[in-house]
């Protein structure tokens, strides 16, 4: 295999390294006492700047008209993505760990599939193997999330320390079931995943952003419709980040009235929002788009667990996070469920391609006969 054949693999691994770094620097920043609300505001603010630069580079000549419908969709994307999705994600990470939060993030494709079914955006034919795989994968992933929430279990990997993290949970906790702080964090992460799934569906129903394009190309039938509404994904992402910044700032002023929370120091509290804005909204999303152009969204999504593995390893070494049996079992179930769902989607896509090919060949045969 030459470089061009290896390129999509390298790009996917690199993007997941970026996402792993995001979890680590965010957790360190929260551990240092940074307000989760302020972190969301600054992260989206730097994201706005990063996407603005990309717009100037790649979409400066776009003359599309921004309609009221698109502006409405941008408002809801900011609400679902920043106010609910990202804030609850940080809250859940505070109560649990970076690795736990990363593992829960793999639920988003399953939640998106469930919501797509409820909104009749996804067809389900129970007799088909592809549909059975998607259902089985979704059930398995949700089951894994329940295991991670209810069953903490014994410590499997413990760092050489007896210190407590900032939530007051001991790494050597003997609570196997119903650790209420753990459950609280799990519920925050589950709600965050559900909100981000709704965030993705809002893009399908309204507009499609550059940041999340890789997930929605799983349903290619929606892509052409949404891009026709405003065919400038970078511009839309920039406006979405700006909307998220404003809404998160309002939320912060209401929930965190301590003015000192807004102060950024020359330490990780400055690195976290800059990293989030530049590396996630800028570099990682651009890299993933290049990988999608080479392969497809299913290929890119299949690399998601790499981020979880990296976060687990780095968290155990540098953050002194303990690894519990329940987290391991649940994470494995979620990852297996993810791959089963993706396999079903891939089979469905292959069948559609085959049907389209047969249809085109049939039309060509009819055309040749008519000429004769």
C-alpha cells in the first residue's frame, strides 16, 4: 500500500488523537477548578475564530443568502450543542472520569438512530439482516451504558496513589453498585449524548455543518437536501459556534455569577478552550472531511473507540484515574454495539448501491433495445 492508500487511516487516527487530547485537557482544566460553564463559552468563542479563518480560506466567495429558517436552525444548534450537549458533558466528566465520558460518547450514533426512527427519518425492515444488526447494536450499546451507570465494580487498574479527585470520590472506593456521584455523572453524560444526537438530527432536518458532516453522511439521502438549503458548511459551523458562544455566555451569567470564573491564567485553563476551538473545530474536523472524501463516514466513525482507548491510557498514567470493572464491561458492550450498528448501516448502503447499479443497467438495456 502506498501513501494514498494509507492516508485515510492516518487521518482517522490523527483526528482521534485530537479528540483524546480534548478530553484530557478538559478534565485537567476542570480538576484545576475552571467553571464548566465558562469553559463552554471560551471553547465556542475560539471555535468561532478558528472556523472564521477557514471560511476566509475556503468559502470567502460564497454568495448564499442566509434565510430566517437557517438562522432559526443555527439558534437551536447552539442551544443543543453548547448549552445542553457540551455543558452536561463537562458536568458528567467532573463526576466520573475522562475515560468514562469518552466511552459514553460512543453512544451518540445509537441515540441518533433511535431518534431517527422516532422522527421517521430511518426506515426499519425487521426482516432484513441490516435492520436486525442496527437494532441489536443499539440495544447492546444502551445495555453497556446501563452497566456503566449502575455497576461500578472493583478497581481493575489503580494508579500508585491514595489521593482523591476533586469530586471527593476515592479511587479505591468499595461501592460496587449505586454510587450516587457516579450515577449523577452518568445521567449527565447520557443526557449530553441524547442532546448531541438531537443536535445532529436538527442538522439533518435543517442544515448540515462542517463539524458533524462525518456522522450524517451515514444517511446520504439527507445530505443533498440539507446542503441545498445553505451550501456553505464552514460558514454554518462558524455561525453555530457564534450562537453557542452567546447562549452559553447567557447561561453562565445566570448559573455562575462569580466574575473571577471568567479569568484565564497562563496555564491549562487557557490551553483547554484554545485546544477545543482550534484543534477540534478547526484541525480535527478538516482532517475528518479529508478522510471522508477518501473513504466514507462509516469508515471514519469506526475509528471512534481509538479516542476512548487513548483517553483511558493517558488518564490512568497522568490523571491518576482508576479503571473499574463496570466501566470496562460497559465500554466493551458500547463499542461492540457501535460496530454492529455500523455494520448494519454499511450493508444497507451496499444494497442501495447495488440496486442503483442494477436500475441504471436496466435503463441502459431498455435504451439500447429502443434504438434497435
